[in-house]
């Protein structure tokens, strides 16, 4: 099949090229994000391959249908960015990569926690200027802390296993409780109790209409003073303006985010020569206790390999008329 691959970075190309020779597919790589201006690049292809910030609304789907696109191969797990109903109405199938490396994301969440707890981001800069003073570098132990996990799917479960190794008490909220986690010692509680009893809260649920702005001024009011809030899931789980207010009044003691509500026009780009127009991310970056990474939690060699293999597997299954095990259908 001929596949138009949008939002391609060098690491995507390298990873797909390693495995393409094992298939009969050909990829056209486009740096451009998929939108109404770039959708015409899909013409002449059988399928498209997209990532988290390629918004596929009904207008784009109508165009893709017009170009004869039959499959959208998402090279990510989340699918909140796709109008599934419209795709189904146009007979376009959607497949995703459900789990490429839950550990990659869970380990990144812990990297954010450890960096904020031990201020290694500050130490790194300090020693490079031959400043070996320890003033202001007092940290906190993770051992013995209570960690609240919202969403115990593949990533949440990997996160719980790491937290267990650190000697944390683990509380969780999920619409479905998981037996393996209960055996690990995870205690499921209503969401507000998880928020009120935890020192660290890590978000691992998907973005849905129910979870949009899950963290807002009301839910923050339930949290302990000085809470560490970590989000490696989707930016809009957090209402950014409420979090900024809570950082200013010290209700939130640490914030580690790999995703941001308005990341679409900022992340995955080098904007170092531009004037930042987004007031909220600029404000967030002024806090010494805030750590922002640009949606890189997934970015490990192991995860990229899994993404390429599963995406190519999805495309081949579609082409051969096999069961599309990773298909997403409208609920
Ligand atoms: P998953 O589907 O395995 O697990 C999601 C869990 O959330 C499920 O257990 C589900 O029951 C639970 N859930 C659903 N609605 C909920 C609600 N209202 N409240 C509490 N829990 C709820 O997904 P996953 O693989 O663990 O991924 C989780 C999320 O991580 C994805 O949706 C995606 O947005 C994000 N993600 C981010 C990156 C990154 O690079 N930062 C990479 C991959 C995934």
C-alpha cells in the first residue's frame, strides 16, 4: 500500500525505514501536520499515517474519502483527535498502536517526579558553571510517600509497579478496578479521596468528554498543600489557568507535565527564534518548581520500534483483509 505519513520527524523516518523492507508498502514522509491546507498531500495514496496532533475532523475525513483513502493508521495510542463517527460514515477504518511501551511513559513520569524532588535540573546547570554549592537543593524522599494514580490502564499499571519499588503507598481511581494491581497492594478509592490522601498525583487516564479538565479549581481544592502533580497523559486533563493559580498560592508544590492543553501549535517544533505567543506556557515556565517536557514520554528506541512494527502490521492486516485487531470504532 502507498501511505502518506504526516507530522514526520527524523526519528519516525529512521524507525519506519528499518522495517519497511520487510513489507511491500511504501511511505511518503511529510514534515507537515495534517490539516485542511495539507490534506491534498494524501492524494494518490491508499492510507495515511498520523500522530497525536494531527486533527482528523469531519472536513478532513470528507477530503480523505474523496482521495480514496481507506485506512488511517494512527502511530499513537490516544484517538481523541479523530472523528470516529465521520470516518465510519465514510467507510474509512482507523487502527492504532494500543501499547507501544507503557514502561517508556511510566518511566518518564518517574523521571519528572525524581527531577522535581531532587532538583537535578538545577544541579545540572549549577555544576556546569563550577558552582558546587548545595544551597537551595534540599529535596524530598519518594520512599514512604503516598502516590495517587488516576487511570490504571497499561501505563498506570507500569507506573504503579515502579512506585511499589520505591516503597510508596499507592492509591488509585479508575472506572474499572484491576485485580493485578490489587494484588500489588494498590488501594482503589473514589477520585476525591485519592486526591485528598496523596502527596504525588499522576494522571494516566485518556482524554474523553468525562475527563476533560479533570484537574480544575474544584478538584485542586481536595488536594493536600504542596502536592506534586504529574501529567504525561493528555494536556486537556488539566485546566491550565486553575493550575497556575494553585502554583501561585503554593497549593501545588511541584508540577511535571509532558503534555499541555495548547500544545498543538508549540510542541514538536523548534521555536527558539520565535516570540512565544502562548501566555500560559510562558507563565508556567517561570516557576522554579515546574518541569515541562514536549510530549517525549513515548520517545525511546524500544517504543519507536514497537510503533513501527505495529503500524506496519495494522496496514498489512488491512490490505490482506485480516481481522484488524487494533481497529477503533465509534462507541
Ligand atoms: P489504557 O487504555 O490502557 O488505560 C486507560 C485507563 O484509564 C483505563 O484503565 C480506563 O479504564 C481508565 N479510565 C478511563 N476513563 C477514566 C476516568 N474517567 N477516570 C479514571 N480512569 C479512567 O491507556 P494507556 O496506554 O495506559 O494510556 C493512557 C493515556 O496516556 C493515553 O490515553 C494517552 O493519552 C496517554 N499517552 C501519552 C503518551 C506520551 O508520550 N506522553 C504516550 C502514550 C499514551
